[in-house]
């Protein structure tokens, strides 16, 4: 993903209330590169975490219920569909 595409992605996520989880790049489980950005949102009804790899484009997401007691991976998550 090009830098301007990354800026567009961050702008679209920010519009929806997401913030960067931290400033570190994490290791991707698919390509093993240190290129994963993490975004999160938390509200009264629950939250969502999104991990996006800049190197290979793999995106993973987790949902949590109110109170953050449980967290489950959303296996059907599609970032493009989510950001429409």
C-alpha cells in the first residue's frame, strides 16, 4: 500500500472513531514482517480492534462485548466492505 493510500485508510478509520492502538509495528502472522498497524475503538456496547499489515495487506479484526470481558476474532471481516 502506498503512503497516500495508508493516509486515506487512517483518515477513513479516524472518521469512524478508530485510533491507533500504539505507535509500534507488530509482526504479521502471515508474512512475518514487522509491518502491522493496530487500530481500536471502544464504546459502551463493545469495541473492535483491527490489525492491518502494510507489507502483505492481511487484515484481521476482533470484536468485544460491553465491558471488554470477551474478545472474539471476526473471521468474515473485510476492511473494504467495512469502510464503505
